[in-house]
């Protein structure tokens, strides 16, 4: 049954080729009846006559098919339009509408641009699926038109190196602009198309001034459509629009010179100029963008050109935008640049803190030499081993850890001894002998050993001045001017004997007593002398 209806529709379509007007009217009436009987099949047969076929045809067959396609398109857009929209494709997404949309979108690839304009303006935008803002079918239609414009642009450029026109691509671009202004497709796709296919410098230079002016006008109008509903956009869409605005500001260095050279008198051209300048001003106020020097000269030329045009071109607010762009940016309008370099930030803060530290030290007055010296070697002194003396010396107990305030008080009040210089006299740096440490009484009697400085507790066990007590040592009772006799055992023994001899009165004694009383040092000397004589004898 479906095949029979399709065959009957095909036979009816063949009657469209008749030249008699009365017969054509009869054929149209028959097609309307077929629509009422089976709209889906009839719409499919009609769209098949619009879609180009890949089969090879001669010139006569091609001319007949082109003429039949134009008649069918006129029928759909004329006598059948009301019946299709009101009765058959009245709901968005039904089968009849889907068949009609798919067939008409494929028919846009026909070489006749007049047919493409009728398909878009008179049929597709009247269907329910194209009612609303940014519809899926609208984006599909826009992408189809841009694909056709891309193919036509290649034909426009051809082998020409310069002064190329947009004769073949401009009709599709105008249709795309019409679809965008109707609000059924997202204008951001059209704006990106201009940036990709026209704005690159190598492509831009190949077009003539008229073609460049055409691109400037339609690019600016696309940007204006993008910003019209900017408050209703999602965050991702808003960021895409902002990025394209920045690209327009970057491209102003090639767009505005072409606009000045063409010396436009059209209102659309001056409106496009205003859109581009506002994009530049938006970037200057938000990102601190500066107008390049070459663009500043173009803006001055543009201002003079606007003054010559007067009120005829409606350029009243254009001069104010140009003045705002030419003014030097204020510090408030430029966002501060955050310094993320940690390495570069540390030295500056360290250098800045040094004068404050010196000033604080100067206000406290000169410190005692011993105190300042003690603070400098505090860390070194804490690592030195503690010196302990033999005898009944009580070891200091570690006190509990003091608070930071107390610790600072202790450090400031505790007087550290000066570090001894390496060039001082040997009498001050020499240590007592082993025998003197074993016999402290004899050492104190002779007074031949140097004074030993009192041992200081480690830096971690520092005491306040009030509680710090130094234990007396027998070594400290020796006078500072006592002579130094050396550090050998033999010398220490001899000194001890002389001390004991001088403390008792002299008395007469026998040989045995003198031998008994002979001191240890003399006996050691005699023993060594005997050993030397024996060694020489053997030699």
C-alpha cells in the first residue's frame, strides 16, 4: 500500500514539468490530497526531489531535475505550507516533521543559493522544532550552513593571492547570521567560525577591503548577539564568551585598520566599530590590558574619521570610548601581580629586618663585653664537656625548664667568662700536672701551679645570678704570680720535697739519716745516671 502511494506521488510529480498552468494547478491539488492521505510518505517523496543525487547525469537530465526541485520547493513553501504546519507537522518531533527537516537540511547542499534561502527563511524556521532559544535543531541548521560557507570560502580564495572576495560564501554567512538573530542557534559557533577561517593573518591579507569590511560587520554582530543574553548564561558558557571577547580585543589591531581604510559611511559599520572598541575597553578594565602603540595611532585616526562623519553615522558615543582607551591606566584599574617566587621574597624580608634589629640593639644601650660574648658562644659552650674537680664537690642539680621570659632574663644576667685567646701566656692556659692533682695539699703549699678557673655549668643548666654558687677549690688559693715549674712528674716530686724541706728547721743527721731523707728526685736522677753509665759501658 505504501509503495502504491509512493508510485502515485511520483507520477503526480512528473506532471510538474508540464508547461500548461491549468495542468499544474490540477497536479498541486492532487498532491495536497496525497498529503492528507499519507503525509509521511508524501513528504518523503517531495524531499527526495530536493536532495542532489550522486548518479552521473547529462546536462539535460540535470536541468530537468533542477527545475523540478525548484517547483517542489515552491509548492512546499507556498500552497502546502499551511497544510503541513497546521495539520501534519504541527507538533515538534513527530514523524512528519522529522522527515521534512531531514530532507530540507540535506537539500541545503544544492548549488542554488536561492533555494537555500527559501528553505531556511520560509520553511524550516516556521516549524515547531525551531521555536525557542538555542534549540538543538537550530544548532544543527547553523552547523550545516557553516559547512557550506567553508566550502564556498575555498572557492572564493581559489588561486588568488590577494583581493579575494566573499561572493560565494557570503550568502551562507548571511543565512547563518539570520538564524543566529532569530535566537534558534548559539551565536558562539558563528563567532568562532570567523576567528578560525578569516582572522588568521595569512588568510586575512588575501581578502579585499570590501570583503574585510563584510567580515568585520558580521563578526561584531555575532559578538553582540553573544553578549545580549550574557546574564542568562551558565558559568562555562560565560567563560567562553569572555574568552572570545579577549580574542576580539587582540584582533582589533588588524580589524580597526581595515575599518579606517575603508572609510565607512554605513551605520552597521560604525556599530561594529563600537562593539570592537567596547570589547577592548572591557579587557582594559578587567585585566589591565594596554593599548599597543600601533593601535593607539589607529584609534586617533578613527576618532578623526568619526568627527568628519558627524551625526549621519550615529557615532556620538564612539569618541568617549576612544578617549577612555587612550588614557593611561590607573593603578586601581590594574590588578596587583601576585609574587609567587618564594626564593625572591625571602631575601627582601631578611634584609628589611636587619636595620630594625640593629635599631633595637642600639636603644638598649651598650652591653657588657662578657655578656655579649657569652650570648655569642652560648651554643658552642653548651657542646663543651664539663670539667669536674676531684674532691667533695657537689654536682649541681638540673632545675626545671624555665619559661621563655625567665630564660631570656637568665641569659641577659648571666656573665660568661671571656674566651681565652690562643696568643695568651702559657702560664694562663697550662693545666696542672697529674701529681699535683693527686696531692692537692703539696700543690697549695708550693704555690707553683696556676689557678684553675671555676667550672661553669652547661648552657642548658644556667642559674640566675642570685642562686648561682661557685664551690671553693684549693687550686684557687694559689696566687696569680706564682712561677710555673712545668708539668712533668719528676719536677712535681722535686718541688714537693723542697717544700717539705723548707717547712722544717735544719738539723744534723748521720749518713744513714741523710740517705733516708734523700728525696725522690735525687734518687731518680742517680738511677738514671747509673743506667746511662751501664749503657755506655756495653757500647
